[in-house]
C-alpha cells in the first residue's frame, strides 16, 4: 500500500507548492551582504539557511514568492533603496541559477515554469514603508517585478495599522485606500498579512481584486494578532482571495506565544533585534532555549489551522506561506523548505482529497494572480495612474 508520504510526493510532482513567503533575500543581506557565492544555494546550505535548490526540489516547490522585505527601522528613501537592493538580490539568484529558477510576472509565467520543471520566482514587498508614501514608487516596484505588497510589517505606517502596534489611523486612511485602489489598477496583489484586523476589513471594503494573506494562520486556533479572525476568513469567498497558512511556531501554537514574548525580551536585553537570525543572535536564542525549553509546534499543529481555514473560508481560498528564512524556529516535520510533503501527508491522513490538495498547493494561488491581472486590464483601460499624495488625502 502506498504511504501518505509517497502519495504526497506524487501529488506535488503534478501540483507543486506555490509558497507565499520566503525571506531568503533578507537572510542573504544579513549573513553575507548579498555575496551569494558565499551562500551558493546550488550546494547544501542547511548549516546557514532553510533554503537551497535541492531542498526546494525535495519539498515539491514549484513557485516561490521571494520576499523583498526591509525592516521598519529603515524609513523614507533608505527603505526604498533597501527594497531595490532586495529586488536586485532576487534578480541575481534568477540569473545565477537559470536551470532551476524562472522569473515569473504573471500566472501564465507560473504555468510555463511548471511545464519546464523550473521554480517560478516572483517577488512580494513586505511593508508599505517600502514605497515611502509614493504611488509612483509603488508603480516602479511593480515594473521591477514585485507582484504583491504587504501593507504593513510589524509597525504602523502613516496610512495603515499593523497587527502588532497600537491603533493609529484605525485601519486604512484615505491615502491607504488609494494605495489599495492603485494596486488593483496595476495588478499588484494586496497582501494583508501583518496588518490589523481593522486594516484587513478596510482593505476588503476597498479592493475590487482578490487579496492575499501571504503568511498568516487562523486566530480562532491560535489567538495571536498576526492571525486572521474568522469574520475576515468568511469574507474571502466574496472577494476571491486566498489565505496562505504560515508555519511560524509563535503564530500557530498557543503555548509558544508567551514563550516568544520572553525570548524576544531576552534578545533585546542582549542588544539584538528579536527577528535577527544571524549566527551571533542565534547563539543568544539557543542559550535562552536551553534554560527555557521551547514549546514545539508540529506538522499537525499547522494542519489544525488548515482544517479550520478550509471550514471557514472554503477550499478555494487557502494556500501555503511558510516564512522560511524569516523565522528563528520552525515546527517539527517542517524544519526547512523540504518539509512540505510532510504537511500534505498529514492532510491526506485527515481525509483531504487530491482535488482539495491541488487547490491548496497550486491552483488557488495561480487563480488569484490571474484574477488580479484581469481586474488590472479592466481598470487600466478606464483609469489613469493616480498621482495623489498623502497630504492631498490625509491632510
């Protein structure tokens, strides 16, 4: 009898994973200042990274949204420049590994990459601070290949509230709504991971194109503000969007929430940013973990979120966004990008059908990007680019 793991690998050969979020570019910036020869992902990088080409292949990854994230303490033009450097890093990777990676700008490009046996490589900007309150900069990022923008990261910006900050403008400001409308017009997906629930609702009220959550899980299963409330999940069928479950233990396992708060405070006390994953920072993390054992998430923990998200949003509106190389810790069984077959095997053991799983891994994400392209063709034929400024709309 064929094992669930064998069945999972067979399914992924036909319907590979579209992963919504991988922070490899930032890890390369932090570890080697973009000297990708020092972190040659054609060789085993398991000592340094969650990601390399062999493990992407073993994981059945067929398309990857590479995050072109920059920290929120980079602001203004400095944030824009850092985002451009991140984009350049992705372009370098695609150029260096053409047999494995294919630049993808459209849903058709994703399908072509799958047909060629290459990994479709897309980009997503993480945090609206990346555009420095400029719709022209937003359009420039799109022209460079960025296909989603997460409206905030961990801190509020002038026009949108973050999930992990105090309420600011109460969701989206008038300029924030204009950002969403302009994203619709050009075909850039609106990503609602990291944003406050008020921002999620405002964006859904504003967007005429499907939205995504590139790496978020279910708040009803783990009560963390980074996760998606059920009332928002319930709106995804009407919007057409997709919520892509993340694997980060502190977002999927309730017991990990308090532990993470203490671990983050320990990092700050030692002079490190809590999200720092450099070797020096990880030594501090590991020392803390030795005296304060970390609650362990598993593949089943993530599957519990997907069960709930399927029940509330429906099978057509869920996906996967692991957040590899953007987190210090990962669940058992999902230790790096080779782990996706373990998750699919777990879902098979719970009775998920092949049809359901093909939607989860490949079809839903491709459909959403295609739908955003359709909206952009319609709006682009009827509307001119917006040149509104924040001072125009927010005063």
